[in-house]
C-alpha cells in the first residue's frame, strides 16, 4: 500500500488489524472467506444469491464445499481502484512534479523526506487538486484527494514549518470529521487558492525549478508562484 500514515497520525496497518478483529467478533456480520458467488438474481430490495466456499459456513462444519442461498435487499460491490497516472502538468517530464502518493512515500522517510539534487528542502510547494477527476472524462469526485493533500501538507509543516505550501483547488471536500484537519491546515498557514474549471493552473519549467501560474478566483487576479516541487492530487480510476 502507498498509505503510510493517516490524517489522525495512526499507522494504517494497525487500524486495519483492529478493524478486521472487530468484523470477526461482530455478531451482526457474517464473514465468508474463500467464497465464490455462483449466481445472483433479483432487484432492489429482493435479491437472491447463491455462494459456495472452500471453508465451512460459520457454525456449520458440514457445509464445507457446499453452496448456500441467501435472500437480501442490497448489494454493495467493492471494486477497488487505482491512482490516475497524470499526463499533464509536466508529470514524467520534470522530477519536481510528483503525485500525492509519491510525496507520502518521501515523507515517510522523515529525515530525507524531500531532498533534491541540490541537497536542500524545498522552499515553495504547490499542490494542484482534481487532477484526472471532475472533468469531462471523469466527472466524479474521488473523495480522497483533498484529505490526502491536507494530510501531507500538515506532515510537511510538522517536518519543515518554514516551507510554504500552496493548495490550488476547485472545491475543498474534506468529508465528515476531516473538515477539522482542513481548518488546522489553514491555521498552520497553508495557503488555499481557488481556481476555475475552465482556467486550470499552468506549470512550466523555470531554470532548475518550476513556475506555476493560476488565476485566483477569489481575488480575481493572476498569480505566479516559483515552486521547488509541484504535487498533483490525482483522482482514482
């Protein structure tokens, strides 16, 4: 997994282990491992599904290798997802343009979190939101990008308080209780700047560094930022 720490600061593997144990112990959750869906039919509120498993059904040792049919009202399909691989903003063309997951990998090393060829920490970091999502090809919000950028911005401020961080966003969507972390990021002087859908930021080479140009929708003025690092908040596909 590319996730090394959570917004709360917890280790994701520890959280996962606790969750698995809670699922196993719950009397209201029936867990079937090594199971296969043989047939599913019906409609909303009235589904019928037949499953088989290599292991016995819970509490029924004799059911090993047999099939069982269930009636249920809802089907939730957990498909999983992959990170969008960007083609824009000089990604793959300039080493100073990376994704949030790549940034998190670097941040997890702490002492060498962002060393460059010049062997110094970046002074200015720009994060660009909604890369590969909320557009014509993928109109949906991936729901995790804003929280990921806030998480990494707070981690950078923890490791290097003097680093300037600019988050270029269309809408900040830190769902649920994660909104408090967005507030904390603003209190830590992370700068959030809104851009318009039809006036996306532009990234260009600027000597050894990068230049980011964006039209600030709130101030209604064009802004130019000299960046040591540009981090793309990519959607999921």
